[in-house]
C-alpha cells in the first residue's frame, strides 16, 4: 500500500530531515512525498536539503515539493543580482538580495560555499523555479501558507499562498477539501488539535519551527501520513553539528 506523506518547512535542517525520512517514514517509490516549501534559508544546510530531495527524485521517488516564500525570496534575489547592471554609480546590491540575506539567505550562501548568489549552479535555480505553488488530492489542498477565501477563486492568489498567516476556510470554494499547510510555527499540541478537529477548522498546520533553538515548544520536524493521519516527529539535530 502506498502512502501520502506531508513534511513542512525544513529550512536547511538536513540532518533532521534525513533522520526523519530514514527512521520514521522509510518511503517506498510508490509513496507520494509532499514538501510544504521553505526548504531553504535559516538553517545551515540548504544545499544539502536540495541535493537530498533532488537525488531522491533522480532515484525514482515521487517528490512533490512546492514553493514557499523563502524559495520565492531566493529566486527574486538571484534574478535581480544576475541582471543587475554594475557601474561606479550603481548600488552594490538590489533590495531583494539584501532582504533575502536578512531572512536566512546568508546561511544558504554559506551552504553553497560562496558569498555570491550568482555562483549557485543553474540546476538548483531551475529545480526551485519549476516547483508549483500547491497540489490538490482527492481530500486535501497542499499549500505553503494557506488560501485567500476573500476572492471568488482562492487558487488565483499565489502571493497569499506564500505569506498569509491567518485565514478562514470557506469549504465550498475548494470542494470541501482540507488545507494542509506550514509557514506559521505551531506547538505540537496545536498541530495535534488541528488534526483531530480538521473537519471543524478545515485546515491542518504542520510547522513546528524546525530551526528553532532552545525551545520547549518548538524545534521539531513533522511528517503527517495523510492516509492514516498519523504524525511522526524528530527534534532538530542539526544544531549539534553547527560550525
């Protein structure tokens, strides 16, 4: 029997992801592996996370990652820097690039062993760029941050899908599916409550802030089995390997 797994914001926590995948999930190539975006930034091993997922994909695993706001920040920064015209009077860096650096981009650059985003190989840019904003299954909408139900078609507002932090679901607008999202860190107690009360709230948030340090409430990476609604967690172990 194949399973559908959803894993939220990894944020460069490669060792934690690998441990969760290989110890708890142990996926087969028949499984669907959904990743809720924010694969990169903040944590120190964004390149390793991307390499791991891209390698699984090459091996034939069914990787279904989506864009989060940090992927879009990264792409915007890369595009602006690549096309920036340099002259004596021009600014050294674009606003998009400086913004990205301040929200975790510095750590991502370090994982690629460079100080220049233009040195990142094109293969990574292309892989991130082709990621969709959401997936739908027979029962669920899988998206990074949520949907805008204040418009006729919630699937038209891709900006909202990336950065929203609050919404009220109108089930009839999405075929009475349940939204599964990340983006907004929530306690494990809160995550479990949303799973149990999913038919009342019509959404499940899975982000426990994997990159958090020294927190009793946050700091684990979560995986949800959509078939059984069983959750598996692994505390952040990347902090042990910081240099």
